């Protein structure tokens, strides 16, 4: 049982690391802010959660497992808010490709605010 948990921990940490590395490469390679924002949030957070899960398996029974849980929860709560603010700022500064947005809800809100 202990060997199986060690292997499960290693696999989840490796998968998390792989996701985080691909997210870092995507941040460098993607052409605009909105695409980079997607790469910075979804695979990065999933990779971090997998690494934390693997570390929690290794530390099972240790009091520091709760600290890993708190780090994971804090990341899950703050990442969407940060991505939203970055996306909104990128839109306002016109740092997106033309034709990328199928529905432009932010523009409609700004027009309503002016009335």
C-alpha cells in the first residue's frame, strides 16, 4: 500500500509539473494577452493542485498537509478573480486581437454607463 501511494504521489507531481511547464511555455509563446491569461490560469492552477495533492499524499498524517490544502484553496479562489481583472485591463487598453471576441459584453456595459 505504501509503495502504491508513493507511485500515485510521484505520478500526480509529475503531471502537475508537466502542466505547469506547458503553461509557462504557452505564456511566452501565445500572441496576445487574453490567450496568455488563459494559459496562466487554467493549466497553471491545475498543475499546482496536482503537485500539492502529490505532496499531501507524501506528507499524509503530518500537520503541514493542512497548509497545502489552504494554499490550494487560496489559489482556486484568487486565480479566477485575477484572470478577470487582467482580461478586463487588457480589453480596456486594447491589447487584444481584432475579431477575437464573438460577443463583446464589456463594450455594451461601457455604452450603457455613458447614457
